[in-house]
């Protein structure tokens, strides 16, 4: 029934009118984050985005759209991202360095120029094998990152 309703909404939508994103709005409401009803065109140089220090080995920047988020993550060698999962689909694209992931019962090393796709709700952990720069793309945007309630990333290491 949900699929049929979604098709009906899509058929009634006028061409050029943005699709409603109730999932991302719902997630945003839970974290007291407001997502605009209509996305604005943005041109954002990375040097203009706040570089957030999460711990001595981890920094990040991110840009949020209406239904997607891109984050530039800087990890020093030895940085460990603890085991976690989230409802967001994630693409990780390594620009420099390498990350070792523990995911779905496997160990996967992702090198510069490679992409790892992580489905929603799939537990994963990562370690920087060398100084690494990666782009993480999330759909919907990570409400816990926006509201800075992502305690699993903040700490001593």
C-alpha cells in the first residue's frame, strides 16, 4: 500500500516541482534541525567551511542540501571510527590515503580513487591506515552531525 501511495504522489507532482522528503524532514525534526522546503543553489569553496575538530586525529567539514549531504573528512593515521550504524545510505570516496573497514563480516581496504557504498543500517567500523582525506556522501543528511550529537566520533582518539 505504501508503494502505491508513493506512486500516486509522484504522478500528481508537477514537472520541475521538487519531491517532498518526509524522511529527511522527520529525521531533522528529531534533532531540531530545519531543512528548507526548497533547496537553494549553493557554490561552496571548502576553505570557507568550518573545519571541525572532533578529536586529535579526526576533523571534518560538511555541506548540506535538501536531501543529501557531503562531508570532507580528514583522518590521521591510526584514527579509528568506532562501530556504528545509521539510517542514512553512505558513499565513501577516498581522495588520499586508505581506510580499512570492518563491515558485513569482511575487512575491506579502500584506497585513493575508490568508493565504498554502505547501505542503511549496516554496522561498520573504520581505521585510517595512513593520513586520509575522504568524501562521505549521505542521504538523507546526517541529523546527528548537523546537531553535533554524534558522541561516538568525539573523544580522545
